[in-house]
């Protein structure tokens, strides 16, 4: 499709495949949002996941009157450089699948697949909470717990495509009652993901109190003065403090950015820096901890930006009928 002036539309589509919802966004040539769609993720059904993404792309192209848009996809995992198959996905039905190739076939065009936390980090480093920073560490605290690292605007994937996989390091400096830790889907116990993700906070509260509440409901109770809920959140702060201190001790980023559902808990931002400072190997800690400026949209924006604007323009021209 072409615009009214006869030039091709250079649309970049980003897809954020989450554990509970899948979101798509279409960006114009200047990075402006042109359309957005959000649908439930078909959990446990690989073929339906591929169909859902293909349908989202078609809907976004119809909404923007474009064809041949570039497509970038953020997933809670990575494509293994060794096998070309998905690994390390907490959406476990993706594991062992040739996801990028199946999407390429379904969409009849090349796609770029990147870890969802790397997409968050790219977006926030570009014009969000990490703008102007050389090294950005962006953690997703949502259905799972992952992170991405951006250095000078580029995601640091690493030799094994596991750069930033902080959620599957063990909880540092564990107390006796934190060992060996809850079982993780990865096959180990005591991973950070089993302590600081949204479901982990809910499970921690349930173990102590017997009450089956979401992390958001626990936070609301704490605001109303509930002592047990406040204790649960205090444990979360302590564990995040230890986990992020271990990142600072190795990477020493210029900024830490939080995304995912737990990043919306505003009380975290004044209390996390001193919780981190207690464990960081430095005499004075001034690393800022910031909420993702683009919130839940940051990952999907970063997925769209896996393609540069000029690449989208070329793709649009190639797909414009003679």
C-alpha cells in the first residue's frame, strides 16, 4: 500500500508475546504510534500462538493501510545460536520450536525475534528512562523475571544469547528460610524468578499467610496498613536489593530500569536504592532505579525497533505493486 502522495508506507510492527497477553504496535517512519492491538495469549498452544501473531500483523497492516511491514517480536526466551530453536522461555510451549522460521513462513517475510527484556532495554535506552545512558540494565518483573542489557544503544545478546538472564541466577546471600528456594521451571531451585516475579510474590504471601492474593492485591492491602502484606513487600524489597546489587557488582550499569507488572508499585523506587547499597561492593552507590517511561508498551516498541526505519522503507517499496 502507498500513502496519498504515492510513496510507500514505511511501517514497523512490533509484537510483545507475554505470558498472559500479546500486544502489537505499528510505528510510522518517525517512530510515531499508528495502531495498537492487544489480545490474550493462547497459553500452551504453539500453533495458536503463531496464528495469533500472524493475525495481529494482518490487523495492524489493515489499520495502517500498509503492506509488507517489517515485523519484530519480543519473546520471553531466546533463539539458540546452536540449534535455531527457542530456549529459556517461561512460556514453555515455545521451547524447542523453530519460532522465527515458522513466523517467517506464516507471514511470508523475514522476522526478527529478540528476548523481550532486550526489547524493553532498547526502547528505554532510546527515549525512555535510560535515554542518554551508556549502559542500561532493564529488568522485567512480571509473569517471570528477565533482564536485558543495552550498551551504547545496542542490545548485548552474548555468545550464548543469554545476556542479562538475571532471573536464573540464584538469590544472592540467602537466609536459612530461603534455602533451597522454590522450584523453578528451568529445573533448578532458588532462582531469582521464584522470588521477585509477580507470581512469586503471591506464592510467598500464600506460604506465610495462607491467603491467595495477587501481588497487586497484596500491595493494596499494605497501603491500608495490613501488617502481613507489608511484610511480604518488605521481603520483596530485600530480595530485589540483593539481586540488583549482584548486577551492579558485575556490570555497574549507568541506570537500572524496571518494567513488568511489579514496576507499577511506586513505593519501590525510594526504598530500593538503600536496599541495594547495603550489598553493593562500593563505598557510595548512586545508581538510579527508574520505572520504565513507556510502561507496558516499552517491550512492544523495542520489538518494532529491531528494524531500522530505512529498512522498513526498503521493505515497503519492495512490497508495493507495480
